[in-house]
């Protein structure tokens, strides 16, 4: 768990939103209520997850040293495993290495590694300079036509300001927010996020594809400035969500483990990587089903029930152990390969004089 259990509660809330969002995506075109909820979730969940990843970093140097060695093998290993499973599962799909270069499900692992490597250099700048530069880059990269999903470059730049802001807040700063904000305060930012979600849902021109940060503006909207507004709104909504969560969490982190719902969320949050890596295997079967004939109430049932089951299974001890063992295997294979590829030192030559002295 994180040092402050409230961070795990925050991550638990966010990973629930991640799973629910992926179930919602299967039904979003069938009812406006689905679209509204999808907007609400996607305005905050990945930006806030990026922020959480920054909050828990104490030492940028130590984090950077472990980034490549710990994340690249896991990224490559689980990506290849995912491609293999999908090749067996879906007829007509051929095995390919393309997902390694254009990551889908596992993009966050690659972006997290790049953020941790970049943080060492970025923190050498004044805070306002680094944060302003990151925000500017996040907004402007949408205007670059070919900045897409290759090596998750677009998403890495888009969500980096949240990661950087999380690092600047830190665990201690998050704890102070929890102590200062009361639950009553949570209502205002919650209403603010909901109002923006309503505007984007019922205003022509805004599209849910603008929320992912995966594509340039030109591919998501006829009006580039509308897409820019959505990206700005995500920044505002994430700040509001931090206020909401901080206000409703316990003022003392030691109380979290003793409060039923918070303790459950902290448990989910502490194993969020397992949920992240495995939950889509519960979503994929919906692509085999003809949803056009389903009543809306049945869709809601699948979203709520599917999210609950997916989280319960992927956060269970067997699932956590499975992910840990697979990760260890990928790390060992990576280390073996790295040792074999490492240049061997050339043997020291013995001069003629030395040979004569030793004879």
C-alpha cells in the first residue's frame, strides 16, 4: 500500500471508474445517459490516475533508475501475452508486434516509464516554468497532425502535466488537503464536473474521442478549438476531483483502514495494477453479442454487474499473485536477454616481456 492509505482509496475510486468506463464504451451510442456518464468519467479518471502516479514519487532519481528496468519488461510481456490471447480468441486476427509500437490497453505503462525518466530533468526547472511548459505542450500537441498513438507519444505529453502536478503535491500535500477540506466542500466541485459533462453531452460538435488524448484534434473534431476546450476542461475537472476526494476522505489516514467502504477501496487501490492489466478480458466478450436488441435496463445491469465482477475477480488474491508471477517471469527473461546482449570485456593481452618474466 501507499504510505498514506488515503492515496490507495483515491486509486481504488479511479480504477473503478476505469473499469466502468470500458464497460460503458460498449453501450455509449445507445442512450444519452450512457454518454453523459462516460463524459463524466473520462473527464477525470485517467488525468487523476496520472496525478496519483506522481503523488507517490519521493525521489525522482531513484524512480528514474528503476523505471526502465521495472516497466519495459512488464509492458512488453503483457502486450505480447495480450496479442497472443486475442489471436486465439478472435477469428481472423493474426499475431503481430504492432501493439508494441502502437499500444492500446497497456499504453499507461509506457507513458509512466517516460514520465519517470523525464521527471529527473524537469524538476531542475522552477516549478511554475516546468508546469506551465507541460500544460502548454499538452494543449499544443493536439495541433500536430501526426502526433498519435505511436509509442503512446500523444498521451504521454497530454497527461504529463497531471503526473507533474501530482509530484509537486506529494503525499504530504495530499494529506494536508484531506485535513483542510470538509465533506460539504465536495458538493461544489462535484456539481462543476457534472455541469461540464452535461454541456459536452448535449452540445453539438463535442465527441467522446476528444477525451482520450490519443489522437490529434483534427481527427476528433471539425472545430479544433472545441477539442482544445475539452482538454482544458479535463485539467479543470481533475483539479475539482482532487478537491472532492480530499474532502470526503478521513482527516486521519489511520482511520481509513477501519472504515468499511474506505477500507475496501484502499484494498482495491493497492492492487490497481492487477485490475488494470486484467479487467478488459471481462469486457471483450461483449463484442461477440448483438446489443441492438437489448433494452436499456439490461445494459445498465451489464455495466454495473460487469464492473463489480471484473473488479472483484481481478483484485482477488489469485489474480494479484498471477500478475506478480508473470511480471517476475518477464523481468527475469529481460535480465537474461540484457546480460547476453551486453558486450563482454576483452581479455587482457600478455606482453612478451611479461610472458618471459612468468616463464
